[in-house]
C-alpha cells in the first residue's frame, strides 16, 4: 500500500471549512430539534425511580456525584439519565469549554481516531459527530473530511451536552471525599461557595491525568517554570520565537508540542527520544474492537495483566500526520537514543544534558505523560492506601518488571474500587473509576473514544444494579402496596377488600 502523504492534501480535516457551509448554524439548529425529537421518541429521560434518601444533615442525598464534566463525565451522566437516574450532580473545575484536554493542552490538529467512531452519542444517530458535521457542511463535506479537527470535537461535545440537557456545573471542584456511613461526604467549592453534600455513589471522571502526577524527572526539580514546561502546561510558544527549544518524549504529545513550537516561530526544535526509534505499531488501536472491549473485563487476572503490560510496553507511535507536520520545518531534528540525564538553568536559558552531550536551549518541554497513582489524588486522601491496586494481585516480580501497570487500581465489575483488607472500608465500593485509571481492569473504556459508549453504558448499568439492590426490601414493599387497577372500566373489576 502506498504511504499516505498529507502534504499532498489540504490541511487534514479542515478542507470543507474553506468553502461556505451548506447548513451552518441553521443546519445545527435543525439538528438540535431533530435530536431532541429522537430523545423524546426514546422516552428520554424516563421517570426517576431511585428512592429518595436523607443524609446525616437531614437534607436530600445526591444519588450520583460525577467528578469531571469532560467527555467521560458528560457521557456517564447521559447514560445515567437514560436509565432514569436523574438526581445527579456533575462538577468540573474548568470554565465552560475548557473541560478536558481539547481546548487546553491537546495540540494536535486532528483527533487520532477515525472520523466515523461514535461514543458520546450513546447510539442515537442524530447525536453523532457525523450528523453534527453534515448539518453544517453537507454529505459532501463529510466525504471530504479526513479526520476530526480537534476544536470541532470540543464544539461537538458541548453541542451534545446541550442537546441532551446534560447538567454540568463548571468552575466547581471537589476538595475532599470521605466515607460517611452509608454515603460519601463530598466538600465542593464553586460559584455557590463551599458546600458539603452526601452522595450514594461517586464517579471519578477526571480524565487522562487521573493520577494527578505529571511525569517529571527528578533532575527537573528547581528549574524555572518560565522555561521548563510539562506538555500539559499552558505554553506561550511565541515567547521563544527566534530561539531554540528541546522536547523530551516520543509520544504524540511530544511531536505535537514540537510542531506547535515550530509553527509559532521557534526556528530550531530538537526532539530527544530515549528509544533507538519510534514505536511502529499502535497496539491500543488493535484492541479497540467490540470483542476485546466488551469481554476483556471477564478475563482472568493473568490474562488481563498479559494483554495490557504488553500494550503499554510496546508504546504508541506518534501519528504520521503529526510527524509530517514537524518534518516540513527545516529546523526540526530528532536525537534518537538520547534521553536526558539532567538539565541546568543559567542566565541565557537552559542546558539539556544527555550521555552524548550538552545542548543549550531557550526553553524545554517534557512530554512523557502522566503517572497513575490514585493515592496521590488530594481529594481521595481519606482512602489512601485502602484500595486494591494491581500490585496486590500479581507476583511481586511481575510488579517490579511493570511498575506503572502495578499502580492501576484493581476494580470490580462495575468499575468500583475494592478494599485491600475486606471489611475494613466498605464505602470504597461507592467510588467508581471512569477515567484512564480503569484501563488495566476494564480496557480502555474511559478516555479513548472507541470504548466510551460501551464503558458509559456498563457503568450506568452497574449503578442501576447497586442502587436498586441496596433498596430491594423497600422496593418490594412498594410493589406490594402498588395499586393500578386495570379492570375498573369492566364488569370484572373486584375491589381490593373482595380479593
């Protein structure tokens, strides 16, 4: 097969926007009406069925608190609403439109995923990205589209949120989560001020940085944040126009940061890669078919450990579009087999050190991702060291060989946390992990688009099961007391006292 060369194309994913939109805002308005009509035809949202409860403070308890209102959080909320669980709160610390990476630290031009993938729509055709795109640019625009432009994906997510009336409280953060009898006590800070609520369930949907720890080498400590950045930082690349920049990493984010710097006028950008070459095959892409995504969680610990330690160990190649985006700049270079061993700061800037030399630069970006360690989440301090992780489930030597997978939480079938010591903290099962940290236990069902619909549906069904089962005796009493006399209009009706 001939190699695809995006330099022979118009800007990937953007070509339809160079001509007048056939539908534009009018098309989107019509699609909004159609989507809400479809939801109504599907009886969305159904009547709430969860029994109300009062908390220790006498106020109503929230059935589900979702921490994070980005792609995963809003899709989880949508799935819960579809199941008749409406007493929910979805909070996100970011302002509207800044949830997740799309409008913040993601710097790719287009998504990695194929344009046809679905997920946030939960199977409703009028809520798919294709429907959203065609409403503005027509079917021809869809056929011409290469991949989904990143900021269009953000706009689409916000459109789905509005169309499905998914409630998200922006600029609202969770300061702490603590066990409180049959509930979780949450301290929330936002426009309403500081408040304490009680929730029966909490969904942790705070994104790819789910372990809070941005990976930064120890030798980077003490270096000015004005010149040394993590790839997730807000970076004004134009500040360094005319200078030199170094980027550490072989990931897509490393390449995209390098490309953004070059496009901002930095004439010389060097990518430092520890490996002797880029990873060549994206094994995660292979693992995105329904059989794997739906069945993985049912495999044995040994099988699951084998699958994902291999996938993670292989690494992920940067997309060829991103590499070509950099390669078109003569000042771009790659130094393979040269990881950093240190970095110094002086009046002129920074000096990057490797085993092969010293390189003076004006600024540097570390793009080696995020660590997974939920023990480091400040809001989970009350649960620190109390929940199972994969290190507890595999031989010690296996955990040493694969230290990162070993730190992923070991989750139950409903993505719930499990106790390290059974019976010591039962409230842990009220915390459900719906972010990248659930990958070792459930596959990539939260964070990667291919598994999102499957993951949100599985999560919602697990919460339905738990909320009903917990109140099964009360539901039985309601069933016994239910009166809906079907035969009143007929001659065969028998009053209750005569039955």
